[in-house]
């Protein structure tokens, strides 16, 4: 005996575990379109920059850094005062104050550019000295970060790629450097290197100054270890990927594999650490200049300006406020920008 079949509804065995399709309604085309979520195909770097632009704090910090950099490198070209020219009659003047000689010029109808931040104890315009000090701090921060990046990438890549005994020996060296007291070693190296550099007859060293060259050497000797560790960790995970195995199979050399395949995949980590290294270098340079171990006289630095302002702190507090405010803005802006870059380049934070 055959069972009758319903044309509108197919027969369903009550003991079957299959879902009855008749209990569901098919989605319309509009409902399907609402469920489709498509992302534009973009590169990792472009996607990170897009997310960085959405971070308003990081973008404001980037704007402040660009504004400070433009001021430090462009304004001295047309600023009417020099950071070395002194005037005994203009000692320790307050902001926008004129000396008797300048007041006489104004009385004769001549135009005199005001001292925006006053003058120092030798009658030198303080604004141009702060601007030059900011330029020195930015140059030290950027070049120190470049030195750290180059040494850290090379060291960390070799250690992570070869592994084994090579990695063990290289990482023990890093541990030894990490265990050294930073402040004491920086001061000792700065004194020793500064005396050695001062005896050199190199034209480049004479142009930069013994103090600045010694700062670069100190950063090249001590501050690359964090970058090396981070790059090593990235290389250890990347070298297990299939494309690295394929490169080895076709006979690519270790140098080519590291240069073409591994380092490009560590760019996000490198950018983040470099952004964090710049404020650290600026603060260290200011600290050394404050102790008299930084850039050489008469070149001003934010740290040396703050150190010179201590003697007249009670009478002329603005001489300490201006360089301290410049250090604060630069370091804070770079730190906030570094935090924004970290969030932008972290794939786990992608929404």
C-alpha cells in the first residue's frame, strides 16, 4: 500500500533527524544584501594608516610634531637674531621687553623685532636658542632611532634566523647589556667618548661637535637591545611560515630570505619601536645636556638651556619654563603617536 504524497509539502519521516525545510522561509534579495559585509581590498600598511587617521589623539600629536619640526628647521632661516650673538645691555630681559638701545631705535622710528621669549644672562635672544635646541633634540632623536633600527634589525634577524647556539650566545650578550645600569653607563661612556672624540681631527666630528657624536655612539652601543629582541621574536615566528620554506627549497641564501621575506613582515614592529625610541633618545639627550655631557658650547640644547636656567630660577622662571615646555610637548607627542601606531598596526584590534 503506497502512502499519498502532498504536492505542496514533501513527505517527512517523523523519525528522521533532518531539518524540515518547510518550517523556514527563504531570505529575500534585500535581506541577503543586508547580511553581505564586504571590505575593500587594501594593503596592510594602507589599512593601518586608515585606522591611524581615525585616532584623533594620534593625529593631533602628529600635527604638533610636524609644527614643531617646521618651526625648528625653517624659522631660523629668516629669524633676525642669532643664537650666538650677545648684547650686554640686554641681559635677562622678560618676554617682549626692549633694551634701552632698542627703545632708542624705536623712538627714532626704526622697527625692532621683539624678543618673544626674552633674553638670557648673556643678552642672547632666548626664542632662537630654544628653537635651535629643539632642532638639536629632534636631530638627536631621529638619528639615534635610525642607529637603533639598523643595529637592532641586523642583530635580531641573525639571531632569530639561525637559532641554536648562535641565538643563545647573541641573546646572552643582550641580557648582559640589559643588566647594566643605564644611567651610570651612559654617563661613563659619554665622558670617555667625548674626550676621545674631542681629540679627533675629523671635519665631520668638528662640525657636529664632540658631544653630539658621543651621544650617537652611546645609543649605538646601548639602546638597540630592545629592537633586537622584538625583531628576533618576529623572525622566530616568521621563519616557520611556508613561503620561507619555499625560499629555502629553491636555494635562496639566508641574507636574501631575511632581506626580502622576513624584514618586510616585521615593518609594523619596527615602526612602533622606532616611534617609541625617538622620545627616549630626546629625553636622554636632554638629560645628558642638563649634566653638561651633551652638545658642545655654544650650540644650545633644551637640556643645557634648562641647566643654565637653574641659577636664576627665582628671578627669571620663564628661562626654565620654555625649554621644559618644549621637551614636554615633543616627548608627549611622540609617545601618543607611538601608542596610535601600535594600535593601528596591531591586527588583533581590527574591527
